[in-house]
C-alpha cells in the first residue's frame, strides 16, 4: 500500500497548472533529496516523472535515487529519452547497475549504446555479479593517487576528483595496473609535509573485500571496523571499487527484511502492494504445503497412540499445552542462534558449546514449566500418574526443543541454506512432532 504525504494532493493540483514547471521548481528548490522524496512518494510514477523533468538532470537524478528500485523502474520509463540518458550517467555505479537490471531490456540496450564508454564498461562488467555479492553493490567512484607523488600533488589530485566521487575521505593508492598498494585518509594528506612521498605515509595493511564476497559479509566488515567505505578487489588484488556505509545500510535493511519473511515462511521479498492474490499465493504456498505434510506426521503419531488416548482421555487435554510450550522454547533458541550466526557472534565451530548451553537451559526452563504443568494436571484431574506424565513430558519436550532449535540452524548453515528458514513455523512443526511422540511415549511407560 502506498504512503501518502499530506502535501501530495497539493502537488497534484500544481501538476494541472499551465506553469507547473516553474511552480514545481519553486516548491522543491531548497529541499534535500530525501525531503523531496517524502513529499512525492505518494504520487503516481508519471507524476513523479513530471517533478523530475521540472527539477532537471542534476536534482532529478538525486530524487530518483531515493526511490526503491522497483519504483525507480516505473518512474524512469516515463521520462524523456535524453533525460533518461543524462540521469543514468549521473547515478553512482551501483545505482546504474540496479536500474539497468530492472528497466526493459530494449531500453537498457539503447541507453548503454549511447552513454560514455567508461560508464558502459563498468555497468557491463559488474552487472553479471550475483545480487547478493559485493560486486552488485560496489561503486567505481572512489578517489585514488599513485604511490610516487608528493602529499602536495596528491591533494591536488584528490581536489580534481572530488566533484564526481562517492567519498574522498579515503584515498586509495594504486599502481599502473590498478593494484591496491595502500590507502590514506584525507587527514593523512593534509597533515603531512607537502614534499612527503605518498608511499612513505600510506597505510599498507588494508582491510578489503573480494568482489565475490557475500554482501552481508561485507556489511559486517564495515560495521566491525567502523569504516565509511571498504575497497573491493579481485583475486589478483586489482581495485574494482568501494562499498560505502550508505550502501551497507541498504543491504542490512534488505537482509533483515528477507530474514523476517523467512522467519514467518512467507517467501522471498517482492512488491506486495502491486501484486495480485495469485502472485502472493505463489510466494507462500510451497512452505504452507510443506507444513501441511509435517502436520500429517503429527496426525500419524497420534494415530499410533490411539489406544492410550482412548484409555486416558485426559491425556488429550494437555497436547496443545505441550506442543505450544515446545514450539515457543524451540523458536526462542533458534532465534538467538540465527542472530548470532548472522552477526558473526556465533561460529560453526561453536556448535557443541551451544548444544551444551541450550541443553542445560532446557533443563532449567523445562523443570519450571514441568512443575507448573504437573500442578495443573493434579488440580484438574486429581490423577498423580497424569501429573507425572505431563511433568516429565514437559521437561523432555523443552530440552529437545531448545537443543533442536539451536542445532538445526547450524545444520542449515553447513548445507549453505539460510538459517532463517529454520525458525518460525518450521521449527514449531518439527517440535510439535517430537513433543507428541515424547508425551505419548511417556504415557505408555507410566500408565503401563
């Protein structure tokens, strides 16, 4: 569903005026791109395109950058061809790549054939990298200097590059083959004696990311080292570009959204507002069918113990309690472990340590919950054997749930699957099956 700015109706009225171009320029002239976006985000793509046309190539490209990629596509296709060409040239490399990937192929080919060869070469070079790699989010607009110039000359070079670079706070030192030799901060250049050679003042221990690294891994590096940007290199240490902290914020938002959707088994990220019910159902139906099949297994377990349930009908009253308790305990432990794996706090090598921790956590928590369940059974049914069954089953269920919830994400990670798939409904369904089996098997032992 679209968000509507309180001023959107006023803008719609302005768009109907014969002098709309002047009025729009006046309205948006002193605004930052983000503020302009907030005012325009509730408008239709063709209306936003008219605002961009009025603002011109420079300000219009900055406004377009603020919109999500799927909306950029619709807005961009409503712009005049010459403005499309100019805006594409103005966008940073990563934004250019995203846009070219999403606009119609015929239009993309037409634009690529007429933009400067350097831009065309960069786009074609990086457009082939997988969506979740550093190559898909880097920009080639970084500041660089050779190693054999003086600090004074380096400052002049940076000044010349400053107008069309993403950031100039980090300046990268490259050789003639564009291999990364080191880096300087702008402060390093400013405080060094003018005649000092760059190779003498540069930092040679450079933290880099490979172009094929997972973008989440790159984001974690930038966060861990408090960088504003990180250089991206190929396997031969050739400098390809940088990933900046603002790109990382976008990556983190997208990754969290993906994990949130997978946590609820709701499929991958897609344009929900613009999708039909059939398209929404396509994203959800696979996991729901898998969960239905897992529900069949729960039914089979109950059918196997049908005689015990008929002999002691009260056993059935506690099935929802045990399944819910086990599911909740398993979801808690899986959520903690999945977060730890995502942030790097927990490593694959920690699996046995985590297993031990969650086992004893399950003993403590399960003990408290088992006592509470047993007391409820005594008061409700006056049956000590039923109370013993519920208590023991609760303890066993919670122990199994916490350990399974902790270990299964490690297994998924080892299989190169997203551990987030292991949380939410999936872990709950697995624990339901285990809970039923443990509970009813305890009943067989105790009542017999």
